[in-house]
C-alpha cells in the first residue's frame, strides 16, 4: 500500500509538472491558435493521469463520491476550456459562443414568451399555481400548450409507448416461436435499416392531417418498435436452456415458465433495447421538428440557426441533451424497480 501511494504521488507530481511544461510550451511558441485541439488533447491525457493518481489517496468508502466528482467535474472543465478558448479569440464567438452567453440565452428563452407565436421554452411552470387558482385547469393547459419542451416530450412519450409495448410483445413471440421468427426476421431487418426520417413523408400521406401530431408520433413509434422488438427477441433467445429445462423438470407449465424464467431472463436485454429506443425517439422527433413543426425543442433550435442567433441555437441543443439525460435516468429508475436483483 505504501509503495502504491509512493508511485501515485510520483505520478501526480510528474503530471502536474507535465501540465505546466505543456501549456508553457504552447503559450511560449504561440501554438494555441493553430493547434488548440492538440493542446487540449495533451491536457486531457495529463488530467487522466492526475485523476488516476489521485484515486490512490481516496479511501474505499469515499470512492463512489470521488467517481461522481470525476463524472461531474469533467464536463465543467470542458465548459471552462470552451469559455477560455473563445475569450482568447481562438474560436469565432459568432459560431461558437462561450458557455456564459449560451446560459444567458437559455435564461432568456426560459423566462420570456415569444411575441409572434405565444410560445415559451418550458411553459413558465412557476405560474402554474397562480393559473390553477385563478383560471383552473384551462389556465394550466394554456401554459402547457405554449411549452416547446412539453410538446417534444408528449411526442416522445406517445411514440415510445405506442412502439415499445407492441415491440416487446412481438419480440417475445419471435423469441419463443421459431416459425414466426423465420417469417418476420428478414422483413424486419430490411425495414429496420431505413432512415426513420425517410418514413415521415409516407406517414404524412397516410394520416388525414399531414401537418398534425399523428405523422410525427407514428414515426417515433416505428423507430422505437424495431429496436425494442429486435432486442426483446435477442434477450429471449439468449436465455440458457439449462434454466428452461430445470423449470420443466420441476413441473412448470407454459405460463409459469414465461413468468418465472423467460421474462426475468430477457428483462436486462429488453431494458437495453428500451434505452436505445428512448434515445432514438428523442433524436427522431428533434429531426422531424427541424423540418415540420411550429413547436418543439427541435423547432426552436433550427429556427435560431436560420436567423443566426447561435447562442439560442446552442441553448436548444443543451435542452435536448438535458432531456436525454433526464429520460435515461427515469428509465434507469424504472429498471431498478422492475429488476431489484440487478442492483450493484
């Protein structure tokens, strides 16, 4: 243990000296502007050495806290580096505005209502209690209707449920029935590779209102369906036959075999497919909102790209990433509740 800490201390000092030398070399030779990417790469490698060496001095009881610090601290370092690089004139602030300007733009989008279409980013949730008391549910609904985030989430949730539930059912059937699998596998593989945004014009032809919510939700549902179905089928097929044979030897009928062996055995892969499907649903709906929507986070992002207000465009992208993180965290919470035996 002492030798390990001594080695870690040596690595720590070497990494700190290397960081000073590396940045001094780049600054002294004027290499930051032409080779800023190489400077950042070198600093990243040295930061990794610092983090690995620092882990040797963290007690085991504090290791989860240290790992959480690394997970949250590195994005902060990236934002700080971005701010410094732009302020130093290395990157064009018109195309790459600093994070402080993006944060200001996000605040502006959050607290102000667009005068032309009467929409806001979040729907001003701080006004919900007041509207509920003064106008009741119609007032609450009016706030939700003006929200770009709420519009995007409704499309994601509706498409995810409409595609995910049938995907699980069909995947189960394909995994357990060889005939159904042989009949559908090739067709599903062929349709799966189609770019989902290319299906959107077909959905616009099918639905009576091509500019309504139906085509958007349908494309999200199709995107989720294939990912969930394929992963569910794989999860069922990958169950070890030993468990199935053991259940049969103990007299389990088909329902008991499905409930106690097949479904629990396939759940980890099913949730992996659900996570992929949820991320894909968000990607697809943002892409659709780019081209055919008057409300939604994708619409906000693309609109401010068109008018070259880049800090608000980046604010929209930040909201998309935030939604991805929150949706994934919510699904992981459900996964832990459904599969308590998977807890680390």
